[in-house]
C-alpha cells in the first residue's frame, strides 16, 4: 500500500493529500492546550529567544475522542523513540518560562 494511502477503521482506502507548503512543516517550541466540554484547542507556537512576542504557527481544534487517540499515538511513538535512541532529556530552559517573566 502506498505511504500516502491508509485504510480507515471500515477497511476503506483513504488517500491523504499533502500540499508542498504543508509538507515543509513549521518549527515550534511551545504548545498550549485548552479545552471546552466538546473540543480541545492546541496552539503550536514559536518563541524566539529574548523576544517579548511569540507567534502561533498552527491551531488544531479536535474532539475529545480524537485528542485521546492523538495522545496515545504520541505516547506510543515516544516510547519507541526512546527505546531506539535513549531517554529524551527535558531539563534546561523552557520557552514558556521566558514568556511569563
């Protein structure tokens, strides 16, 4: 099966499109998450060192069920990553701390 083709839960082939601009991605170093009863809002932000402003590069709005599935997918991938490359060190400065001061 081609990489851009996936089977959904009902066995139907789903063709995923990725335009060039989206394929380039956007570097972010901060995420902020909020929620209501019916949705989660995730803002992905780039904070420049020593700058008083930060820019939201993407906002994702998702249902609670899909957000939980995303969390599971991230957890599974982080576990595999750390098995292959070692534990990720999260010590050191956090860009969020620079925004608070």
